[in-house]
């Protein structure tokens, strides 16, 4: 990988008002006309060279592009890869996008093709260019298009170098510069008025949105259907002027039309009970919208429309939002078992499947590491299948290409030896690939024939990519955790001896907080000599007080909690406590996970998680969470805080089986 060089300079993120620097708008506009690219975006390196900032945007709403206003240079995105590796990245279909960039495809499951290219001058990388074409574009770029991309990136690089070299660099703004819409032709006043008259004579209603979602024209009939006056609609964005359109279904319909440049439609309910059907017809200059009264949410093709737009695929919006939740929850998963459980919880209801099997490649075999909806005996038969076997689960892993079978007949044609053993009627076999490496396979099964529409296939492929990344992290965590546990189990003493006359150094809770804890334990009826006190995190993280030497404690982050967790589990394994008291948020999160909250979970018996080595399978063990003694000392109402600490400790005392 080539090293990205950058200079000390300001970077473009829109032109700052009053800047006399050169403007890239004409270069981009001319390029878009020559190549028919309907979306163009310029990214520039941040001052520290670690991120790419969206600088210029054309052809699509800022509302759609805003999640990618800033992209880490190290991230797995087309533009990051293009700039980091100094190469052209071409995505020929949404299926390829789903395989290579699953997180991006998850939130952009619409049909389009795209390219990303670096903007450079000599050894200096300035940023990258992103371009979109309709899905009807040929599967490869033509020589003319490649030359045009190289040429426009060279010209943009020269503009930026000239601006920085002249002492008038193009500087950053919070939002990108928006390019004017591309139009096939313009109309004079008389023709424009004739167009208005024409639209007003049409039945029902119609309006026009510019590429950025603003209403630039609307008929009187459309305003009446929407229930809002013309002056309040013109110049406004639909979802701002009409709050009842700010919902996932309408958003998905608008995004589908804007990004795919294909006609689409959706229905929405105007309060209290008026259903309206919206038909969107996009091109480079914006979106024409027909608005028609509808009888219900399902009636997307009113009889008066000669050419109704196809409806947004049913259920896609809800599936996407469910999978966004999966993406979020997978970031919190720790360990393979945790990943498998979260995948089953989220994926089955999102896609309406009845069974799931998650498999990982290990030592030349495909091992089942999690399943839901299948009997254990069946999973045992398929477990540890060799990677040389002729099965769809192995095939998708070795080829990296997903397989979808709407019926058993389709599966049997592809794999004649196949015998239906699971009682299911349709299957999706998905490869789990991350960073170009196969790590496993995912099988979804349906109890009825399932057609697997193209958009659903793309979302499923993206989902598999997210799961692959989480599974790869989880396997690494498990391996490190097991290694650390084995080391600690071998190195830590089997008993905790008391040596008369020897003072312990570094013992926790020896200052004011320790004295307060001793008092609270005594008041709660707990013998201090029967307790084992330790720190969940084995180092002291601090900052210096300004102008002094005093060290101020700083809470550890998730990485530090995870790094110290094997030591804590080893201690639990050796001590085998009856009850564990978590003093404060850090201890609680170390034992119970990131979702733990002291204020919500304190003072109750919480089962010690299965994965913790301190648990004896024959005896249920518990955690009781409470305030950290130092929090009591800092409290404005110290008396009440102390009483709460004692009350929580009494809960632990009652649950303990040791005499107090």
C-alpha cells in the first residue's frame, strides 16, 4: 500500500464565503454531462490526514449523503480504498456492493453502479471522487469513461494544489457545496406558463422536487390533496412541510427513486384517514411526483394512472431498520456464542425465516457454531462437514457467491444428491467473508416456497458481511480470552494466604473510600474477613489536575475493560464467591456488559453470566450492584447515599450462604 502524503493546509468542504480560490464546479458539471454520471461527490483529506470530508455534492440530497459527510481513511468504503490504495474502485452492481462493502450496501440497497477514484498530484493525495450511474450501466467502465475519470481527478488535483500554493486554499464548511441541477433544456417565460397550465388541467395532483428534495413546482390540486397551502409548500422539502411523510416507508421510496433513477411509488396516510398514493419519476434534474387519492395502504396503482410507478418492495423498509439494529447490536457482541445468539434473535424475524444455522470454517471443516429452529440431532449430522464436500453451505464458502433456492426442486437441480432432511421449502446460503477471507457460512430456511426478490438478496448478502465481521472479531476475542484464562489459571495461586506481619501493597480500598466500605459492610452484617476485594481494572488511569500534582481518576474505556476481563474471571474461578458485589459502573460493566447502569440495576440479585468462570454449574450465583464508595463521599446528600449503599449490601448478605 502506498503511503498517503499530505501537506499542512486547509481542505475543501465547500467554498468559504469570500474565498478567491479557484472553483471546481465547472469541471464537475462538464464531467457529469460528458459521462452521464447522475451523482458526483468530492471528498478531501482532513487536516490530520486520517479522514475524508465531503466537500462538493451534486445530484442527490444532502439528507441522503449526510451519513457519509466524514469517512475514516482506514474504513472499508469505496472512496477510502481508492484514496488509500491509489486506485480506481468500480462497483458494477448492488450484489457486488453487498459482497465487498456490506455496511454501505445495508443502508443503500438500491440498484446503481458506482466508481471511486483518488485525486492526486504527484506523490500528494488530496482526496477522492465518487460517481454514481443507473443500474442499466454496462458491467464495466468504457475506455472513454476511465479516461474521463482520470482526467477530471487530475484537473481537480491541480485546482487544489494551485489554491494551496497561492496562499488561498479552499477551506472547509460544515456542509458541502451543492452543485446546480443538470437540465436537458430550459424554458422561456411563455413556455413555462404553458407548462403550468398543462399541469393544472391534469386530474389529481403533481409536483416537482429538485435533486435535493425541495418542492420547485406544485399544482393547486396537489396542494389540496396534501392539505397545505401553496406558499407553505414551494421551496420546502416534502418531509419538512408534511411531517406525516417523515416516516421509513416514504423515506425509502424517496431514496429508491433518487439513488436508482427508477420510477417507484408508495402510499401514505394523511391524518386523519386520507390515503394518498405517491408516484415518483426521477431524472438528473429532479423528481416528478404524481399524487393520487388511494383507498388503502396497499392500493399503489390507482386506475386513473396510465403508467403507475412500481411500488417500493413490501417490507423492505422494516427489514432494513431491523438490520440496522442488528448492526448496532453486533458491535456489542463479545464471543462467538454471543454473536450467534444475537444473529438468531435479529435475522429470523427480519426476513421471516423459520430456521437458521451459523457455520465457521475450522481446520478444513465447516463447524456449526449456532443454530435456531433446527433440531439438535439434525445439526449434529451436518456438523464438521469437510470443506471438500459437495454441499451448498461449503460451495458458497469456497466460491464467495451466495445461493438462493426458492423451492426444493431448485435445490435438487443444483445438487442432485440433496435429500430434504429439515422439512423446509426454501433456503438462502450466504458466504461469510471479511477482508477477502472466508470465515463461514449462514443458512436461512423457510417452511414455504420463497421467491427471494433481487432487493432482498442484496440485503441478505450485506447482512452476511456484517455477521462475518462480527464473527471474525468474536473468534479472535475467544482465542485471546482462552489463552489469558489458561495462563492465569496456571500462574495465580490456588489459595490466598495470610502472612502475619506483612503489609499488602497496592491493596484496593485502603483510603477514605476503603474505610467507608468497611463501615458499610459491618452495618450490613458482613464480616470483612470473609470478603475478597479486587479491582475490575488492574491499572489506575488518571489525568493531572491543572497546575498541580494531584491525580484525577479517569474511567476506563471498553478496550481496557476487555483487556483486564481475563484477570477478573480468573480471580472469580479461584475464589468462587457466593455473591459478587459490583461497586460502581466500571465493575458492573466488567461483569454484566456495556448495557449495565448502576441507577437502574442496583440493589437487585442479577444472575452471574454463564460465561464467567466464577460460576459453579450446580449452584446459582448472583451479582449485586451498588454505588462505589467514592461516589458516596462525593454525594451532596452523603447520608442518603450511604444508607443506599448499606441497603444494597444487605441484599448481598441475605443471598450469601456463608455465615455472617
